[in-house]
């Protein structure tokens, strides 16, 4: 009985999402009559362009209001429970300052964040700063708003508009489209998600904000992640499928409120605007919430077996402390429960390196490229924040004396 | 304090009780002093080891509180699963009360059932007599319920002290962690009530930093130990770890830092026990706690070296760090719960195969040639796992010996004969 009810509610949720995707074009968030693209820098700083950023401001304000509301409701709810109420003040109040003992920033994190910021800027503003065409190739290559004629890599748009693709282009171009898309998915896999995606950057920034404010997040368990699986697959079907049923996935996709709007495209936002609010709120409480259901990410993930980027594990070095699982934004549990295989790359893995960063056992986890470890787990790094700065206790000199010792900072091996 | 303070345990005692108390104390001091002497007699002792041995001497021979604990609110904890960080956050200092004392054991033996484990009997004995200051002065005792004996001792202790039993889950899945987080919130509340000071984000962060300092130094030591086999006598390392039970983490950490610095300065030079070729043994199984260190002492006195220890009062008790991935208060609590449950290779968990992997890794890391499986009589959970450990080590070609022992010295000769043969066997194989 209970099981049937669960199934029924899942079916209802899926039907609801389908309906929402199909009707998303009729739910306006912010509409314009015409599409205008900013093409030079002067125009970009003009007042009328800045007005175009208004929907973004609305989205951010709405998200901030929603987050405050959720925190408030959570507080009220917990006040019912005397044991929990006692720590409510600690649980969700903003506290200033860094926690002493936080592990030091690793080279890998710096690289990941820089790549993410640089790519997001290039994808969004590349066209404005560098012109839209270089050597006959339209740039920025990954940006759908400014680059529709170039088939290479602007896969996202055409995957959602397959009829356009088949109507407007010849067989060679279509082959080129699928070929290049698959090639990139093969080469990079979900490194695209962890390193290059502007949506990822936005979500990571919101997560960082929560960490700074010391506000408690939502903890998702394995069962919760399992509930997302049908939603993921439904969105994978709907992304190319919606257009055949009279919908337009772009009107649902929250990414429309990121690169196109920020790049200065005067574009109407339909349900995407509301979705973006949801994504901001979701990823504030749950890191990379959207990535967990992103259909494009899932499609790329399907090729993960062939990607040269791998997460390697030394099964006996692992103590099953679960720090990697706690840190993983995608909730991959197998990474700490696996005790036989040395390759623990999951199709959901976005290669963000959080698991390696948090792993306290030397060499137990590592991010490898083509068999070479580029980021290795190290106890030294995890406890680095606890080093007594005044007394200058030098961990490095000691452990460096051993063959590999506690392992140097993995990224240093590049 | 030393002379008179120790006799104030009970009020209005009769002559018999007084005689009993003085006999208890004399016997207790004698045993502890003897084991400390044997520890020192191993030789090749780093100078920085002295503060650790002094702490043990002060607690067990002088029967007094170490200076660093004077005037502090003491919270007794019984297991690695009671997070020390929380105790520091409440402005108190945790002491580990798991005991290896023979004299207290003989007192507890009369009250606890015959098949109860000696650790629990010794704890009972200390609380019963009220003669040990570190037990007497605890404002609260936190007893994680890790086995039936611990569960019952929690009940028995409640007659004399305030007790908080921590419900340890039987598994390590998501739900179990959530449950243990709730348990830690309850623990935090009790700690606040007992100490009268508030646990806040700041105090918890500083508690974590305090323990983190100790873990930093321990990690530094272990990294060095892995790189230089035979760095120190295993019994000396056990004494270092046992001293951590009776010292605030920051005090222990600074002593540890001096030890690390000294070992580093010594480098490859002489004065290391491994400068001679010795069979490298590892001890695992039931806790080995001062002064019940007869097995490690015998191993090293008979020509072996204790290269690694996988026991909860040894390195394992402190080495797993709490990894904070969420900077909020709740995130820190989760990190503590996660650290207490997931990496803990205590056989209280129904599925404990991770201990097997840990032993395999340690055999590799420390180049272990033989394993001593220590079973305290009545410690069923560890005894249950012997079979699997033996099987796995057999596959690896590592000989194992199961030593069952109690908290008395009656079996020393027998242990000696068996260990001697075991060490000879390893020498012969090598």
C-alpha cells in the first residue's frame, strides 16, 4: 500500500514536471518584444543595456528572500523541539570569520576556480571583448546566445531544437555537430561540469556564500538521491523531446538566465527565470543542486567510461571514514564503500575534486588524467589548518624524508 | 594533596576500610611503578618522552591529577566515540577512563559477573573505591554503549557519578550517522548543563582546533614512523598515547611536538631500536591500557619490536581527523559524528570488514612480520573477529597468535613462552 502510494506520487511528480516543461513557454517571467544582442563594449555599459540586467536582479532578490524565508521557517519548526531549539541559534545564524583549523587552500582548488571563472567570462563575454569571429570560427564557441550559426560545441541549443538542426543544415554539418559534441564529451567528460560550466560557477559561488555565513545546509541521504534518478532521466528525454510536443526546453532551462542574459542578449525569460530562482535557493542549501538533475550533464556522463579523467582509489588505504561522501556534491556513495576496484569514477562524477581534498588518508583517493595522478589525497593537507603557526612545526620536512612520505600537494606534481 | 587527598575518598570509614584503602593504594602504586620502570628499562628512550611517562607516573603512582588538569572541570569518557571536541567546547577537559589497572580489577571482580571483561571490572573497581582522583573528580562520565559490558557499567557508574550513555549505532549507513548526530546534540546539552558554559560555534571551532593540534602532531609522528621503521619502541609509543588520556589536547600536542622535533633531529642516527634487526610485530584486538601493557612489554623484552598497533587506546584512538565539509555548527557536529562512527574499526559495528582492510594496510605500511591478536577475557566482540583476521592474514602469509589474557600477572609465564616461540618462528622464517 505504502509502496503503491510512493509510486503514485512519483508518477504524479514526473507528470507535473513534464507538463511544466511543455507549458514553460506560457509562463512568462520577464518578456521583451524583440531580441537584441549587445555586440560592442560601449554598448555594454550603456544604461539601456544595464536595464536588461534587471531580470537578474529580480532573480537574485527573490532567491535571497526565499532563502531567508526557509531559514526562518526552519527555525520556527525547530523551536517545537526543545533539544534542537537549544542550538538553533548556533545552527543557522551567520557568523563572521574563518574557522581556525580550516585546511589550507590547495593548488588544485586555485586552478579549478580560476579555470571556472576564466571560462565563464569567456563564454559569456568572449564575443564582446574579442569580436565574434576569429579565423572564420564564430566565438565564443560554447555560448548559445551569440553563437548559433556555428554548429561546433553549441550543442545545448541544438539538442533542444533538433528540428531546426535537421531543417537548416546539411548532412555534413549535422554529422559535424554530433561528432564534435561526442568528441568533447569523450575527451573531457564531466570535467566540463566541474571546471567549465558557468552554471556550475554560479552554484559554487552560492555554496561559498552559505559557507561564509555558516548557515546549515540540507543533508541529502542516499535515499534522497535515489528519488532524483527518475527526474534526471525524464529531463534527458524532455530536453530533445519537448520540441516535438510543442514545447521548448530552453524556456524551462535555468541556464538561460545565466550566459544569455549576462552577455547582454535582450531575451525573454519564461519559466527559466523561476527555475533560476529555484536553482539559486537549491544550490545554496545543497551544493550543486541543479547538476544533480542537469540533463546535459547526464548525457555527457554517459560517456564517462571513455574519459581520460578518472578518480582512482587505493582500496586498502581507505578507512571508510566517509569524508569523501560527505563532501561530494553529487552524493556518490560508492566512492567510500568500494573496496576492490581501483577506479571509482562514477557517471555522476563532475571531477570537482572535493573528495580528494577531504580525504585524510595518504594516496587513498586521487584524480588522475590518462593514468597520471594530478591530485592526490594527503593527510598533511587535511590537517594543514591545525599546524601551530607560532611554533613552526614543519610537517613537510619530516614526511618528505620518506619515499613519498605524506605526499606532496598533488597538484604540485603537474 | 598527594599524602592526604588520596584518603578522602569515602566519608566515615571504619578501620577495616582504611586498611583496605591503604593496601589498595600500596598495591596499585607498586604495580604501576613496576611497569613504568620496565618501560624505561627498554632503553633507547628519546628525552622528549619524559613528560608522557611523568603524566602516567603522576596519575598512577602519585595518585594525583596532572598539573594541567588542576582546577578544570573533568569529563570522563570511555571510548573514542565520545567526541573530545565537544567537551572542550563546553569549557571542560576530557579524560579517558578506560582502565588497565590490576588492583582495581581485583576489586571490581567481586561486583561484576565473572564473564564481564576486565576493563569494565577495573573501572568498576576504581569507582567503587573512590580512591583514584581522576575518577572521583569527574563531573560527568560519557559512556558510549559499544558492548554489553559498557552498557551495564553505565548503569553501575550512575550510582556514584553523573552518567551519559551515548547510543552507538550498530551500522554506519546514512541513517546511523543522522542518529548519532542527534545523540551528539543531546550530549552537548548535557555537557552545557554540567559545566554551566555555553557551546557555541566559536567554542566548538576552538575545541576542534585543540584536538586538531594533537592530531596534527600525531599525523606528523605517524608519517615519520611509516618512513622510518623502528623509530621508537612500540611500548614507548603506547605510553605516549596513554598519556593523552590524562592531558589536555594542547598540552599533549606541545609535548608531542618536542618529541617529533627530537626524532627529526636525530634522523638516521643511532639510538633507534631498529638499529638491530628485530622481528616486527603488530598488536590488534582488545584495548591495551596502562598499566596492563604486559603483552607489548613482553614482545619487546623478548627481542621483537612492536611496529604497529591497531588498538583503540593506541594510535587508532586519535588518528582519524574530523573533516568539516560544512562550516556551520551543524556541519561540525556532523563531522564529529561521522568521524566517530565511520572510520572507527570497533567491532561494536555489525559489519566491520573495514578493520580487515585497515590491518592489511598497516601490515604493508609498517612491514609487519607477525600479528599478536590480543583478547581480554570476556571481550566477545573482538574475539568474534579473530577468525576473519586469522583467515585474511593467513592468505597474506603473516603468522598470527591469539593471546587471551586477564588483568593479573598470573599468566605472564605462559604468555612469555608462547610469545617467545612466536618470535622465534618469525626469526626462523625471515
